[in-house]
C-alpha cells in the first residue's frame, strides 16, 4: 500500500461487513491482518476484489522471525495487497522500469509524430496507435483501479488519472495523454521506492541476526544449524567479531558486547557469565557460550521489529486529519472541474474542447496523492529513526503527542538511580580491633545473605579486603532487622537501627551518625556484638551519570520533572537534589502515584510517566504517555508502556520529545508544500496557460518533495553533548 489513500479505500470497502473486529495494516510488509469471524472472511475478500485489489494469502516464511508474517491466531488472515504493483523484488522492479521506459519512448514518438508529421488521417491514426501503446504499457494498473473506483463511486488518484487521460485522448490530445500517463507511472515508481526506504528502514535490523548458529551437540561438539530452528536452553558458541544469533545468558566467557542495534548504546558493554545478551548485538573481544532463553520468533530484536511494524499500521492524528480533508477535497475539486467543463463555455466564451481540456488539467493538478502521502512517510521515518536509537514508539499518535508534554513523573529506582545499592561508607565505632579485621567480619556475615543491602555490603567490602572471608556458623536471618552468626566462637549481628535499639546498644553518638547518613538518603547497617557496636556501614542507590543531563534537557524543553518514589522522603529529596529535580514525593504506594499523575495533569497539562512498566502500571496507564525504561531486559516493560526505552538511559526521553517536535514540523511543512503547489497550479490552470504536462509535474513533483522531506528524519541527529557529573556528589 504505497499510497495511503488506497489503505483508506480498503478500510471503506470492509467497514460495512459485519463480523470484522479489527484491521491491522502493516504497510512496510504490504500486508493486512483481518481479525474477523470465519463467516466474514469470504465477503471481506470479495469486497477487496471489488475495490480493485488482488488479495493473496501469505504463508509463514522461515527466514522471517518478526512474527508479523504469521497471524497470531486462527482468526487472523494475512492478505498481500500491492498498491501500484511496485514489487520490492529486484526482478519485478527491472521489469517495471523497462516497461515504463518503453512507454515513455512510445509517448515521445507520438509527440514527435504529432509535431512533425503531415496533418493527414494515416499519420493521426499512427500517432494515436503509438499513444495507445504508451498508455497501455504505463497505465494498465491505473486503469484497472480507476475503473474499479468509479464503479464504486469513489474518486481517488487512479480514478482522476483515468478520467483525465481518457478525456484528453478523446478530445484529440492523445500525444499529451500518453506522455502524462508515462510520466505519472515513472514518478509513481520513484515515489514508491522512496517510500519503501522509509517503511523498510527498520527491516535492516532483521539482517543483523545471523541465519546460522554454532550449536552444542550432546557429545560436546558444535554443529551449524539454522538460527530459527535452535530450541530453548540450547548452548550456542559465538566467536569474536560475530553477531549473537539469539537472546540468551552467558554461561562461559567474558567479552565486550556492542548493543547499539538493540539499545542504541554507542559504547560496548562488558558482559560476563550470568549476564543477558540480545540477538543482533556484536561480540567484540572473546568467545562466548550462551544458553538460549528465547527462540528466534520471540527474541528482543524480533519483538522490536514486530512492534515497529504494528506502529507503522496505526494512524497518527495528523494523518487522520489529512485523510478527512482529502475525502472532502477530492469530490469538491472534481465538481469544480465538471463546472469548468460545462459552465465555462457559456460564462467565459470558451470552446467546448478548450473547456474540457482545462477541466482535465485541473483534475490532474487536483490529485491528492502528495497531500495523502505527506503524513505516513514522515511518521514512519520518525518511528524508524527512534528505533535505531533504542526508542520503541508504539504508534504515530505517541510520536506526535510527545511534543506537547508539559510534565513528567520519574520513578527513582532504576530510572534516575542505578537501581542497585552500593557501599558508600564504612566507619569504625569501636577501635578495639583493626579496620581490616572488622571489615572482614562484616563481609563474612553479609556474604551469607541474599538481601540486596547485604549483597552490596559484601561486594563493596570484598573489593578492599586484605583477608579471606571467615567461616560463619549458626547463621540466622532476623526478619525485618538483619542477620546474625558466630565467627570464631563469638556472636555477631549485622542489622538495622531497630535491631541495635532493641539490643540496647544505641547511644547519642551513634544516633547522630545514623541521622547524618539517613538525611543523605542512605541505608545504614550496623555490625555489633552482644555488648558493643563495632562499625557503621552505609549503602545507597547511586544516581546514574546521565540523569543530571537528562533532567536539564527536559527542563530546557519546558517539561517539568517530578520524582515519585516509594522510598522515604529524605532519600527522595536527596536524590532529587542531585539530579536537579525540585519536586520530589516519597513514601508513595501505587495508588498514591496514580493520584500524583492526576494532580500533575491538572496542574501542568499533558503528563508522561517513566517507570519499570510493572510496579508503576496504574500510573503508566493514567499518564498521557508512558515510558518504560530498560525495555530490552523485560518483556513486561516492552508491552506495558506507550514508549519503551530499550536501555536505561533517561536521556532518551528528551531525545524523543525533540524527535516529536521535528516530526511535527516536517508534517506541516509537507502539508503546506502539497497544498501550496496545488493552489498555485490550480490558479494557472483556471486563469493562465497550464498544460497537462505542467499538471503531472506539479502533482508528482509535490509528491516527491514531501516524500524526500519526510525521509530527512532518517538522518542521524548529533546528540546533545554529555555533561560532566561530579562523582563526589553521589
């Protein structure tokens, strides 16, 4: 469906049929999925045939693993509709080029014969024959669809061209009719290729995943097999420089992974055993063995492609406006042309032939193709540009509306902060033993627990440990308070403020130190014996290096950031201050976050929410636009929000807003270009000396201008310079 107006025709043809629940157009793949009752499918196919299209069922292609080529259930039927018969296959493309060049040659011959040959009937017949051949070669598809549209009472581009060319031929302007049809066909082919560039920009991702994988066999050897046949839990080997074929978890080896195709990250990420890797990313430094966690059809890369294809099938607000405008504009202009043909001879003294010619020129100029195609090519280019940067936008609506955001609610953990507590302070309280001895005791106890705070303590102290961890006996977890155990016959506890208070070990000095750290948003743990507190250990969820820059960019764009977190108020305010956020709200339950979103919408206007896509589901649903962070790491995040940021870089949100503004500007540039050219040449047609040649160049010239203008969104934009972040402020 190269021309969006033809998508509209199919929609209108199917709307009256009962039992059709939904239509899903995937313009990049030129497919339509019909969700309907079984009894409605045959009437739907007949309606599409009557509209002038030839639906063809599509079968699963083993090479395609984007899930778009196959219906999701038995009620979905896929049908391939080729709009202008412009196949993407190279062979068919060359066949079309040859046919259209031949049509142009016959049209030029008809023009030459008309200009140079004697005004005699044999020469006229020869010229008409040449023109007829040119029209037949170039306009067979146009005539087929044009007559189908006229039979159904629709006035589309094909109907207008059919009437115009046929009329010109009948009034004796057969050389011009032939030339117009040939030029129109060639311009349509160029336009279709340009549109395909936008719609297929994301399809290049499919080539990123290798077709074959080295799969481990039962005897431990490796054998090559098709990637789409590799089962779950299989082990594959990926050598340095190779692309990872499927999603998985590293079981052996450590390497730097270039994740730019999936997350948009420009810097390779170090991965080790236990870390997740994604299909299509590049293994740069060492051989890896990977356990497969998702089959080819369900890989992160496949789901990205599928989501973008679905987004391409949605209609953005501007597109819906243009479609409504075109549905009124075309009949009005057709009526104007008819009035010129019938009334001008009486009102202006024109000859009937001259009036008919003027009317036909007006019809060609009035074709709404440029106007209709101006929006989808721009929106699709914007969606593809975002996907290349690791930003998955679920539809043109969100791409357009992001520019209107006035506020955004930011979750703290995992969005502004790393989401992983780290050791930030270790202070001795009792100096009876050395720092090395006491830190070894704390590390030994912490290593026995799976609690995130204990893990952070164990990892942090292990980095500076000068002695091996000691054996812990009688280890016990104390719910809500900490852990205890025996080391060298001595009992130790590693617990929170409440545990130390309950044991009567607190003092004013300790209370003061606790307050100092807690006011900085830190979680404090104390190491003690039955009689004395030995050390104070503080962990904190550190702010991401990119958060300060992201917040600054949001504020510069006129978007007010607000932090919403379930953490305590002191921690919330501390982190918010570091990030540059003035409004921080803590101790919030999910329902409290929902109420906060409602308050922000009332106070600021359109509001976005950024979260993990799971715990923040109510707030994400309530927000005008929901951003899920880290979509590459969780299926839920990708499904829950309107926009999924494939990595955890908060800077992708202001980048999305800037892209939305660029898209909006180009959309209205295209609409202005399309309508402006139409108005100018309509004036020339009515009051000047516009010819059909000029008309076809005006129409297709405008179409090509808006297409290439829309394609500008595919050009990479220089990223905003990274601000320096003072690590000491963490």
